[in-house]
């Protein structure tokens, strides 16, 4: 909601951008700790119960959010959400997806997961805008703060209600027909299971692959800015580029999932990173100008196809990486602890590059950054692929 309604959130809660950014930082800090400790929990309890509890708990935070708490309480609330959405949710969600995909459909399962997340995120944003506009009296530009606050509250309540309803469905229906819950649960959590997971080569390679892929995902945020500053698009046309990406993501996720299941997932990781590098090099080269609209759109499509494909597939490789289903949660927690660190450094680094070299030069530096990380991801994927080939021949 803070992404879609950022100006409204700042006004309703009387925050500066720095204060809202601090709330996100609190969320991020709690989330990083939760990745590590939430993983083993996902191996001890059924995913459906953890996911449902996460949804109920997150929705409960909506009650506090709708009461317009002070800045201090808001920071605590964002920390609380860092716990409910990661510790109780992230690893169980990945594990449930892996169980759902079975042995032959990991690509499709994770492709639908990431593509669906993109589509549902866009849908929730559209629903929020619809609710907001419905309850605004007169023109939005002239609506009073009290009216905007009331309209925003309806969005919070609607979102929380939907979350509770989904939680109920998850609790009762998120079960596998072929695998009993007891078969994917550890009887107790121990340090030995963490040590055992850390001995699996795929775990270390996925840490690198996901870190590099996530940097790429973060960099896709600059395309609308590139359209405005380099292609000289107006505000509306620039925003349309960002909107276009919301619809490309689910299409790529679902398509690559079907394709990967027909061959080797690790091979498509290599191809996807190669696409990211190719697209980034177009932007680095300086051949894209305000007069080359087709080349600009083609370069965007190539780059995001690679980025979104990798994002859809990296957890789908756990089967090929011989990570036991029983310890999926622990593995996901450890991998995510390293893999999602771009949440901490990617934003500030991109901002530094863009601010230090305004205009096209700054964007070229950002795409050099994408090329570098994609190359590292490509090399890690090649090692991953060769290990799978070698293991298969033994």
C-alpha cells in the first residue's frame, strides 16, 4: 500500500520520506533475522498452518494501521510485519510450492508462484485505487485530508478482510493428495539439520544465484525513470513502461515454468542470465536514443525476460540440487539470508550511481552493475549445471 499510495500514506501518518524509509528499514532488519530462524520452523510444522497463521497475524496489524498510530508505533508495526510475513510465511510458502510441484513440475509450480505473485500484486493495487476513488468526494486533487484518510482506511480494512478469508481457505484446503503432512515434518529442530544443509553444494550456489538475480530484479525499477530521463517520455508514458512490466512478469513466469520442465531448470538459469547480460549491454553501449523507440522496448523486453525468468526458476532447482524435501524450509532460510541482501544495498547503490552521474551516464553505470552481477550469476549457474550433469553420469 505504501508503494501504490505513497503520497497518501505520508500525509495520513504525517511522515517524511526518511521516516517512511526508516519503517521499511525496520521491516528489512526483522525480515533478515526471520529468514534464518523461520526456515527450520517450516520443517517442523505443516506449511498450511504456518501460512494461515501468517495471514491472520498480518491482517491483525491492519487494525493498528487503520488507527493511524504514532511514528514510534508505526516502526514497531513494520517490525511486526517483518516477522509475520517472513518468519511465519516465506519458507512455508516455498516448501508448499515444492510439495505441490512434485518431482516433475517444479518449473511450472514456481513459475505460477512468481507469475501469480506479480499478477495478484497488480490486482491488489488496482483494487486499492478503485476503492480509494469510490470513497473520495469530488475530485481527488481537492479532497480534504479527512476524506482521503477515510478512503485509505477502507483500503486497509478491505485488504485485511481478504487476507483473513484467504487464510481460512489455506488452513482447510492447502493439502497434498499424494504426500501426508507427517512425511514432510521433522520431529524436532536441531543444529545438526542446519549443518547438514550447509554441506549441500546447491545451497551455496543458490545463495549466489539468488543474490545476483535479486539485484537484477531491483534494477528493473529504473526503467520508467530511464524512459523519462533518457527517452524523454512524459510522466504518463514513463508510468506506462512500469505498468507494462507488471503484466510481462506473470507471462514470463508461467511460460518459463512450462519450458523448464521439458528440459533442465539449471540450463534455463544459464540462458536467462545470458539474456539479462545481453539486454543490459544494449543500455550500456549508448546505442539507445530518444529516436530508437523500438530498440528501447526490445532491450527492455530482453532484459526483463532474463530477470523474471531467473526469479521464477531459482527455487525450482532445489529438486535438481538434491536438497531433501524434509529440510526445504531450513535450506530456504539459509539461502534467503544471503540471497535477499540486495534489499539492503541495491537501492542505495543504484541511487548513488544515478545521483553522481545524472542523465544517461548514471543509467549506464546502473546497467554495468546489472551486467556484473548477471555475469557472476551466470558463472554460478554453469557450475550448478555441470554438477548436475556430473552427478547424473555417476
